[in-house]
């Protein structure tokens, strides 16, 4: 596994790197309570970072205190047993699909695995979507949750169809729950005691969380392009 300071992403024949000093400076300022976006802007200008480099840092680096608090909330698959689970649909699916397509992921300061492709706004279901859903449901039936509810971002294209397909597959596995596309999934997920997501803002406000995408990838030992900060 490579250090993030050695991370390279080939795009238009260019190689992008993130110096270790950048990561250390970012952690230092975040630990002292500075606003993340302001710090990213400051460091980005100082080190002349690209948009992609800033995105990597935003996804993967946080203060020690936030990392500690988030890790305390993180639960293993065992927590699914007889649980009422709310799933952040696009967040979980995009991460697994990225792995299936060989795109890079990041193992972050707070212990979650996150997608770094930045495809959310342009996301479209593909053949990998059904594969990802089946991988998830194969795990869910092993741990027998009481109910599983999925929430997809309605503003994203094809969300309604994706919710319907998820509902169909869920019923075929005999898992109780509903899948729906809603304007703001966070407004629904915040009422669950246990949620599945790697979204940092949701994690900060929830009681317990499962990194379901990360757990799925580890469970099946899928080959990953995984980088660590």
C-alpha cells in the first residue's frame, strides 16, 4: 500500500503528487480548529495545489479529534444483526462501483474508505451497479438486519429507477425495508440510530455508523487501488 505522498493519478499524461509536508501542515491547522475549507484554500495557494489534489486532501485528512470521534462511532458487520439500518445509497454504491472498475480509493485518517473519483454529480447506473447491489445484499442476508432502508439523492439522474431496482433486489432477497429517492437523504438518515455511509458530515451527526462499502470490499477481498494518508 502506497503512502498518499506517493500517490499518482495519470490524467492527460500528468502526474499528481501530494508532498508529505502538505499533509502535515493540513493536520496541524485542522487540529487547532481552523475551518477545513479555509485551510484547504490557504494550503492550496501556498503549495499551488491542483483541484484534484485539494479534493484528495478534503476526502482523506481530518483533525485527530474528529478522527478519534468518528472511529468510536464506527461499527462492524456484527452490528447489523436485528438492526434498523439506514443506507446512504449513492455514497455506498459509488465507492463499491469505483473499486469494481479499478478506480483508486483512499483509506482516510478516520478509518473509512472513500471514493476519490468525484463522479457523484455525473453518476449514472452501469452494469457494475447491479453487481455492487448483489454484493451488499449477500452480506446483509448473512447478518439478518431487522429492516434496511435506502435513500438516494433525487437530484441525481436516474435516482428513481435506481431506487426501484434496489427495492426489487431487496425483496428478492427477502429483506424488509424500502428504497426511495429523496431530495436530501440526510434529512431522513439523521433519525436512524445506525447508518451506512462514509460521508464525514453524516458521521459527525449520527450515533453509530457502518462503513458498509469498506466492509463489503474487505469481506470479498476485492483487489483495490487503495492509498493511505
